[in-house]
């Protein structure tokens, strides 16, 4: 796809909740993480085969779940109601 030209596969995902960095996860290692928001909301993140996605959330609109799998430098997953963000980082 042309819009991905110049964007490298990422090495890590930085997870923030509120204004805090809560984790930096290696995308080459399959794993799962529950992220709790400052207000008590929850997001469930999964890393498989170099991709990360939000599989479950207790927010009302579920837009974070609908954003799908991310793996390229600069990609993001955001859950505004739960103040959770995933930022994909280059190696």
C-alpha cells in the first residue's frame, strides 16, 4: 500500500493511561495486558505475531476495539473514555 511507504515495522508499543506511561511492550513477544484507566475503566491488549490490538474494553463506543491491529511505526490506538493510548515505536 502506498500510504505505508517509508513506515517500518515497529519494535515496541508504548502504553499510556491518563498521563502515565504504564508499559512498553516488545512486539516480537506474544503477550497480553490489562490496562486500567484513572477512572477505573479497562482495556485488554493483545500482541501476536508482531501486531497489537485492543480486544476488549468497557468504554461505551468500543472505537478502540474497532481500530484493529497495528504494527507500523507511528500507528496509534486510542480509547478516549478510558484515557488509554497505544503508540507504536520504531526500532
